[in-house]
C-alpha cells in the first residue's frame, strides 16, 4: 500500500492540500477550496464548503449562515462558540469542517484514509501576542484531530512557500520570502539550495522568521470603512433628545467592516438598536440599508464586491465599486491612487515591519539574492512596488499565489523526525 502525506495550507481566503507520495518523493495532486462554510436555513445537519457554498447561499436567497475568514477567529479569546440552528460550534469545530472537506477530497484521490499531515500556520496568529498565538495553535491542533488527522506536524507558512520555490532553483541562494495572505503577512529569510531539497534537517538554513497580523482582509476592512459604511448610515444623525441631533455612533459601523464580527452581528439587541436609530433619524434611507444588510445577511455579497474591485485594481488604473441588491445601490469609480490612500495605514504597518524585521535580524539588502512573494495580497501593485523600491536590482519572483504554500508543506515531511520541530521564532 502506498504511503501519502498531506500538506495543508488552511488559509483565511482559500485553503489548499497537496498530496505527497512518500515512496515516489513527489506531489501527485493539489486541491484548493475557498475557506467558506454555508449552513442552509432549517437544516441542522447540513453544511456546504467552498465554491459550492457560494452557489447554494445565493440560490437560497442568502438565508442561513454563511461564514468567511473563519481563520481569523482562531486567536480571538472573546469567541467561545456560535449557535447555528440548534447546534453550537466552537472555533476548532468550524475550522475542522474545512479541513475535513479537504481530507475527504484528497482521500478520494488516494483511495486511502490518510491521517498524516503537515499543516501550515502563520508565524504569528495575532502579531506577537503569545497568549493569543498559543490559543490559536491549540485550536488548530484540535481542529486537525476532529478532521481525522492523528499524525500532524506544523510548519510556518512562509517556510512552506520557500520549499516550493527551492524546487525551481538551479543554484544556492539567500532568499527573502514574503507570504502575504488574507489575514497575516509573514517574512522568512533562509538559504535555499536545490541539493538540499528533501533533506531531513534544515534548521541551519533558517536565518530569520517573523510576521504581522495584517493582510488582504485588513485592506478590505479599510475599504469598507471609507467607501462602504457611508451607504449604511455612518454619517447619519439622529434626534437624541427633542431638538438635539447627534451622529450615530461610529462604533456601530466598525462591526460591519470586519467579516468575523459581521458573522455574529445579528443579535436581537443589535437589531433593536439599529431600529431605534432608524426611527429617531426620521427613517434615514442609509440606516434602512443597514437594517437590510443585517436582516438579509448580505455581508458576503458586499465584501465580494469589494474583493472584485481590489482584484481589478491590480491590473487597471481604476475600477467601479458597484453593488445593487434589495434596494441598496452603490456605484463609485475607484482609482488606484484612491485605493492606495484607503489602505495606506495598513500598508505602512507592513512597510515598517519589513524594516524592523531586516534591522532586528541584521539582514542587509546586499545579503539577499532574490525575493519570493506569494499569497493573494502580493498581487496588489503597491505591495509589489514596496519590494521593488526596498530591494532595487534584486529579482522578484512569484509562484502560484494560492498553492505554493501547500506544496512546500508537503515537502516538509522531515518534521516527523523526532528531533525536528518548528524553527525558533527570531523576530520580536
């Protein structure tokens, strides 16, 4: 019987699994699914994962519960569980549904119940907060167990990307890997050499590793705050007492700018609060939009429109931000310059962290032979320009932005040697 190992990149936006044939020493297949879960209304034992979740959600008129970016809740101590129908799900149980789907699809390919996996994780789940990081790691371990894996190792995602890139090299190089995903931005500097590919111990090749809790979802949240929330009442005033008008609290709108908060932004208390503001604002149409957004669970479709605008701005000078559903109408033309202004705060955090990473680890530009960028956020022009300006004359390379990490994780079977664990974190 053949022996397989699964390399699993559980991502904020997409998740991928590479099947590694341990006898042949090669990857035979890679499977990718969007990290989406849909629970149809009134069907407690049914859920749908990935692209099919989107289709079913739209087909059902966007009723039921639709969950996106579930990876973001792994480090949130405030999240204990959510009720869906008559069932309760904690963070590990939700993540396990996606891991289980990946395993099911891969097992159909291999014809085996493979229980051995190398699973990726960001360098830091939540900046350098060790308590949150430990919580996220323990939840991910529990999720892997619930999904049916009993032989598991964990590898930093940028290291996985590096091992995938190493397979393409012809000679030894010192490489700075940047993995820019939906939830985090991770950096790893290491020495790659094609003659070492598959070697058991790679610890001496790692020069530095670090990360920051900012990614594509941060950019989408900033966009929603600047361009989306005005259509849902952010600038609306209500009559607090007779003759005295105040703005609706801005804190109300921060909850519709972060997907993991919007998932649970439908309590009776919140709905009643919005209804009160609507009544005392003389039934402002923008607050009516907010009521519709919450009651009809339209969050995914709004963020999908934002995502489409962001993707188009990767190759165009401007792109429309359009949305038309249930009486909500948005139609604005967004320029690249305007988009870069919107994401500037988060962009600068990434830029500053990159400088800190290089300085803290005493890495000079002249020490780097090449750059390797992966992850969906790496396709944003401003991000690519950041690296071009910081590392002039150094080749900038990219692999498949959505499956590079999974492939590299599948090449990380050396972690099953007892004396090999994750390399130490060397960043602050």
